């Protein structure tokens, strides 16, 4: 089923024409639990990987042991919790049996695990240009693959370190059948569940933090002037309703949140960088509810348990991870930022 973002409450450029040149298109990915194959665009699905190409690993996490959880235990834990929440139970009864509680603990508690080499990277996403024609990519390629090390990297801001691969799908004539898997990962939050994608193009404007102060102040005054007389809250909020789309997306504007924007540059050459991918665990929150897809209008639960939470990705304390690419060369390492 496709996912459709509701029309924005109004055309903000009619009120502030100077925003028009700042508009960017973004592609909301709308991941939903499924069973993607290596031939599909996906989050957490198998990658179309050549059998003769070495699978990437993280040399900084090479053992001889690590504290973490086993990926299989994480998947079992999630299944047990899903089934437990779905079944009826008498008021006051325990959610889990003793056996289930042990399985959940095993999937959430870090254990000391021996390693015999560097940790294999975990597939995070695969995007095909046939599904997203506007996918930024080097000439001659039509497939973006995103992997990461499933451990925190302090030098990157205590987030997983991302690895990007660009290739031409037709060149993979002998796909790898069983890629290596890590024996242990630093956190179950860094293990996405297999999800199919429903790409959708939307228009975004910069977050208030990125606007000239004079313009941001005028927008704030406009919001206050249009506030509901009973609640005092703006009927339309630029930040949550009109600027940056929440959730997984390609391109667009950066979702600055707890920090002010700061200059970012390619560590390899110093050139500027542009947003490539935003990784998120939710598709809307309490402030950005107007971005909830039309097809999910019937969902009435808490946003963090919403349809897109099946990716099971949590960055920091519920933030998102932005991946940027160098404007001079796709061969240079990506730049990461958590917001």
C-alpha cells in the first residue's frame, strides 16, 4: 500500500515569498514491516552484494571480546514482546511468562561475547534508482547500499559508523547468498527489522534554526498572530507543519533539533556536504502529527509505537541520524550528525 502525506495546511510562500528559493524536495521512505528480497529497496533487508566482493567490517571492534547482544536474540525478544502485547490477558496479570521473560532479558541485556575478528557491518538500507529516480548517485550507478557498525563510535558522536556503497545492479551477476553476520552487536537499537519501502516525494523548507534571524522572527510573529484564541497555540506551526518532514527520508533539509546548525565539511577534502539520508525510528511525533500518512489516519496509539516503529531503530534518546555526502566526490567518507 502506498503512503500519502496530507497536503500542507497552507502554502507558506504566499505569506513569506523569500522561502520559495529555499525549497527542496525530499523522498519520504515510509518503511513498513515486510519481507524484502535482495532485489528490492528496503530497510534492514538483504543487500544485492557480489559474491566475490569482501564484506565490510569494523576494525575498531575486533575483539577479543565485546559486551553486547546477539542479533538472533534481539529478533526473538521483539517477537515475544509483539505476541505478548497482542494477546488478551486478565487485568493485573503479568505480561510475560517466566520463559518469555528470560528470552526478553537475553535480547536486551548485554553479555560478554568472544570475537574472532572484526565485526561485520549490518545492512541498514538499500535504495534502487528505479524506485527513487531522484536518488543522488555517481554516474553509471543505480543502487545505494547503507551499512553500519552496530556499536557506538565516540568520535562520531556515540552513533553507529556508516558505510556507503554505490553500484550498478546489473553488474551483480553472482549475488552473495549468506553474508557474514556479527556474533554480537552493541545495542539492539541498531538492528533494523526487514521493512519494505513506499517512497514519496514531498517539498520541504529549512528548519527555523537555519533561517535568517529576521525571517525566523517574522514567522514566529505570524504564528502568534494566528494562534487559537482558546488554547493560545498556533493553528499552524512552521517548524512542525511546514518545514522539515520527519522520519526516514532521502535529501531535503536537515532536521536540526537540540543544537543550532553548525558548518559541516568533508573530512577528506574540506568541500561542502549535502544531506543524503535521514535515519529515524518514528514517522511523526507529538508536534509533527500533520505529517502522518493518510493511510495511517486510523492509528490512535502513541506515536513512538506507530506503524513506522517496526524499523526498531533508536538513535540516542530518540533522535535521528543524518548522513551527508561530499559535494566534490561520492568516494569520500560520509559525514554524520545526530539531531
